C-alpha cells in the first residue's frame, strides 16, 4: 500500500472523561470508575479510526495527562512538582528525579493489549523518549544530564521490548525536545540507540516545532525507521533542506495543521502531499497530522482526520491510474 495513513498520538478527551479526571483528582471518583471511562473513550476513538479507514491506529492517550508526567508517575524515583508552563496556556506537572529511576512494572503494555484487541488494524505502541523525559524534568539525583538520560533510555528500551512481545508492529518514541537543543543531539542519538536495540517492530520518532536547520541532516542518525515531522504548520520549509540533503528514512508527513481550527479540504491535503512527493520517494511516505490533536475539539479532529484519509484514498486512485 502506498501512502499509509496514521496519526501522531493524542486526541481530545470527551467532556465526560475530562470531568471524571477532575473528580478523580479531588477524590470524588474511584480509580476503577475512571479507568472504565478511559477505556470507553479509547474504544470510541478506535471505532472512529476504523470507520474512516485509517491504516495504522493510535490509542489517543485517553489515560494520559501529560506525555512526560504519565511516565514519571509510573516509574519509581520520580516525584511530581507543581504546575509549570510548557507553552501558551498549557501547563504540566514537572517531574523531579530524586532517586535512581526504576521500572517496576510495564507502563503501557496492558493498555496496548486492550486497544489492539479492539481492531484488526495495527496499533502503535506509544512511548515518550528518554531525552524528552530528561529535558522536561528537574534532576536532583543524577550527576549529569547524560547519566539521567541514558538511565531512562534503558527503561524505555525495556518497555519497547515488552510492547513488541505483546504484538506491537509499530513503536513510536516521541522526542519533541530534540529540536530545541541542537547542542545535545549526540546525546539524543546515543539514547535512541539504546531504546531501539534488538527491536524488529517498525520504529518511529516524532519531532516537532524546532530549529531543524540546526539538527538536519545529523538527525537522520537517530536509530529509527521513520521520523514523523510537522510540515504543514511551517509551510513545508523543510523541503528546501531535503533537496540539499536527501531524507534517507521513511517520513511521517504532517499534512494537517493541528494549531488551526479550520478543517482542511481534500484538495488542500492532496496538494500538500504532491508537493512533498516532488522531493520524497513515494514508497517512504506515511501521511499524518502535524502533531497530536488534543488541542482541537472532537468535532475538529473528526473533520480533519476524515478529510486526510479521504484525500489519500483519492490520491492513491489517481496515482494508480497514472502508473497504468
């Protein structure tokens, strides 16, 4: 299949789940009740992705608050601080490493098994990368950022192996922090090598919104099969870099702007893909939104994803006619 469609990770939570998470935080709801609603919301998103014909599905992260805090809460050695602004009006509870970080139990495996049981399509195993967890946390234990990062890499590797053993055909290791600290790219590359060692599943990393001219083409040394990039929001400026230095991996091509309320047209999406295909080889391109959709409404997300998948279906037919 050409141009497989997928998504980056997060989807907006339905109102009933947002309210439930608030009630749970106040002690007004049991963990079991919350878990049941998280499962319900997850199933709704899987059914939607199946319905529109998406090829590689994501769980939507209904059971997560922040992508870093979620892992820190499930690893020993972290404490969670108060709210810290990440960008705009978005805040997260910043983890603090206060002791040797340890993984006592798998963090995402049971969720993966549940989600994969809901569909015949492949579902991504979704991990936050060690470099980003390290960079978005306070360190009060390790002697250096490198020691902290590589310890996390060992633990995320264990999680990735367990996901693969549970049947994950795709494992995504999100590393949004890589693009904002070009001076530490070597460390991020070293950590990713540890995470992906001995994996046979297709490996993906998502990197968004940063100083790409400072890290490209060296970021191609990241030991993953595919790099998923926001392209739409930056008007495909990266294409000029790819012309000078060919993009040698598979690419997750962002064709939907997740920071815009406007729902794209099928023609918008088709033109964006065609523009990319003037530089990128067709057989190495996956199609996705720029980033997670959790900042959009459910209606906006439905509209954007449906347009994306429908546009790709039309483009496949067009390319098939051309090839014949």
